[in-house]
């Protein structure tokens, strides 16, 4: 099977998964207690008023008609209108999406920059104090809830030492890039961006960092014990070349898979971190929509999160198949 056919196959499977996500999200409105009309109608609304609202929202139609209309609207890019804000959900969600993607990528960068060198150092110093320290750090990272870590980071670095900001977004990475592109002084903008994004990125990326550290360590230990490494040593190749060009390269193949999967997870799992830091992304929108029973906004957010996860997985599968062509023939 060619790489193109493999990508097409994964894309078709992804479409099926997205359809399943849409169906589940649509069904959630009908299996949860309460009626969406309660979020729109005044507390003292008469029965006639409630029936008029139900007719306006299409809630008086049979379930299969509502579902068909919902799918038809989605195919046209229409996710409905927010009950609370009165704004188009499509516009609302895509206004919030860049902040969540920015936070997820920043958390991934923090995790990768720390995890891969730490995993390599741990593997190449097996059973030394450095290895024990890296293992302890990774265990702590996996075991620590990100909401608790976020609160601790705020108390220490924002409240106690006043180094970083406690909440909000300030400026986005686009503002930094724009300053650089226009040859304007960008150091101040960059520092402002870092002041807002550093703590939430660390809180969100710590678990990811710990996971990649353990995966890199185990992968490096496995590669360093293989015959080609012994042969390279026998030929007199430099130790650094063997570790970083040969062993680490083969170790990174499964790491890349986990990176992609975790990036999708970070986009969907940023809900709690965004709530702790009042980060204006999809996670905050999900919490607000749940509290206000704003079903169109909640459904739109969940669909975008699910679709993002599927798209990242497809991309990871294609990249993995490119790096390891045997995957295409499995």
C-alpha cells in the first residue's frame, strides 16, 4: 500500500470517528437532566412562551428530524447560536481555539525540551544518582494533578515572588511574531507573552514531560543494547555519535507517535488548566457553557476538540508511516 492510499484510508476512518463524536455530543443534550429551554426562558415564563421558544429552537420536532437538521447545519459550518451570548457558535469557538492551541503547543515545547535530554541522560547514566533523580522527577510529574500544580505555581511564582501573571492571556504569540516581522522592538512583547503563558504551560505540560522522559529512557536503554550499537562501538565511532545519531533517532519513532497523541490530549485536557489560570480558550468556554447550560456552545466546543484530536492522530499516523514504511503494509 502506498503512503497516499494509507493517508486516504486513515482520513476515511477519521471521518467515521468524527461522525461518532458528533452523534454522541448531540445525544448528550437528551440524556442529561433538565431542558435547554430553561436556559433561555425567563423563570416566570408561561407554558405558551416555553412552547414558542421550543418551536423557535426546533426542540418540538421529532428526535430524528433534529438530528438530521443538526448534521445538515454542521456540514454548512453552522453550529447554531449561543443561548446566553446570542453569538454564532462557530465564531465563538474559533475565537477561543487559537488560545487553546497556543497553550497546548507551548506545553508540548516545555515537555519536549526537558523530557528528551532528561531521558537520554537518565538512560546513559543507568543506576547512577542522575538516573534516580530523573526517575523520581518523572514519577512526581505523572502523579501530580495539574490543577494542584497550577495553584502551587500561582502561589509561589505569582503571589509570593510576583514573577509571572496569575490569569488571562495578555498578548498572543501572533503579536510577538508581528513585532518581529515589522522590525519593531519585540523584547517587551515577548516578555509579556512569557509572563502569561509560562505557568499554565508548565502546569499542563508536566505530565506530558514525565511521560516522554520515561518513554525516551526505556527506548534508549533498548536501543543501546542492540547489536548495531555494539558494532558501532567496535568500529571506534564516537560515543556521542552513537547515542544521538543512531540510538536516539530510532528511539524517537515511538516518541513521535506519543507526541502527536498527547498534543490532541492536551487540546482536550486543557479544560482544568484554563479554568485555574482563567486562560480564554476552549476549556474555559466549556466550563462556562456547562454552568450556563448553553448547549450549542458546549456542543460546538466538544466537536472542535474531538475533531482536533482526530486530525492530529491522522497526521501522526502519516508521519509514522513515512518514518517506518513497514507500518503501511501492516
